[in-house]
């Protein structure tokens, strides 16, 4: 089952094409990252999904059906910077949110516990850190226990501690079976919490799929020695890798995924009287793949 299916979605603002025929599916039970720099069309896309914006052309489905208000009530959204009454407590703010969303107040203790704010439920919003404010906003989106969450830049502006808190919360919600659609420009965050990703560049979809598939289709082995020239001559006689490159006084060997054997590399070099001072297996990061796709 697909929670969301986009079919050739386009959105124009006059001569500006914010989205240029974007199509992809969000499988149920995934953490789906919509990744791209500012201006790539992420927020526009989320606005269309939640019926805040109308697409210029194209169609989309929610839960494999033409969307209506019933479907959207199954989705909790966090589309903006947290906006609560500063002089009210978390509980009081959530009571207002529950009334607006026509959700029962009995759900408030549960969502506060989920975002680890129970001990601060009676504190005024103005006393919260930015990370706590973000978690309260996510608590508001969880009222009524929706099966899908849409989060727009949930870690925006947070310090490393706040980012880690939101990351932990997203993983927790995923383990509980929720589907999470998360827009972000933070490549590292998408790599750490998302199972699937769609990468946008200036309104174009440049890649989509499982995060592990969108990552490079190669493993990288970094090799170093005192005499780089001698090391390179030795490694050129080694088989099994696709290509070799020198970078930052190290040599990089590019192997098919799973085809590396560090012990055999070390033994080969030792037999050529070369003592390695660096030997490390690295995965090509989402960041490097992202820049390959968008540059």
C-alpha cells in the first residue's frame, strides 16, 4: 500500500516552476525523506499534499485513493515553526490544539509522554528550549493518534542536542508503525533516520528510492603509506576494484558493494614490502551522492 502517490505534479508561480512533473510513491511504514536545498520545492510539495496549495497540473492519492478531508484527518502535520501561546503551559496549548482539530483532550497525556514533556507539562511555553518547542509541535501533530506524520524541517535551527532528541523521537514513532514523511535540507539527518528518500533540485526529481539504493553503488577503501607512488604501482596490480583515485595523500579504491577484503589488500601490500599507515572501508555518504546528483 502507498500512503502517498504523486503523478506528474507541477506547480507554477507565474513564470517560476516550483515543481516540474514530480512523481513518486511513499510506501506504508517508511520514514520517507524529501531532500533538497532551499528553493527545491519541498515545502510547496507538502502544501499541495495537505490541500494548502493547488497544483498547476498533475494528480496525487492518499492511501491509494483520491484524497478528501477524511484521509487528511489521518495525517498529523508539522509544517511551520512552532506557534503556541507563550504564556500558556504545554497542556493548555494542547487543549486549544485539540479543540481546533476536533480531537479529544484525553489524548494529551499520551502525546506529552511520547515526546518526553510530561515533567514540563505545566511549564509556560516561553520557558521551553527550541528543541522542546519542536517536540511540543510534534505532540500536537500526534493528537488523535494519526497513522501518518508530515514534518517540514523538524530539526531546523536546533543545536546538536535538539537534533538528537528529534531524531530519537522520529525513530521511536517509526518503530510504533507510523509512516513519516519528512522534508529536510540536512543530508546527515535524512541518512540517519530515513528508510526512503526523494531528492529534489530546483523543482526536478533527480532520484528516489530506498536510502541504501540511492547511496553509492560502491564501497570505498582508503589506503595510505609513506610512499604513495610505490603504493599506487602496487595497487594497480591488484584486481577486484572498479577504479582508483588519489585524494588528500591517500588512495581510494572503489569496489562493488560487499566485494571488499581489507585483509587481502593488506597482505598484497605487505608482500610488496609496503607497510600501510592507513586502511579504512568507507561508504560513500548521502552527501556525496546528493552533490553528484544535483551538480
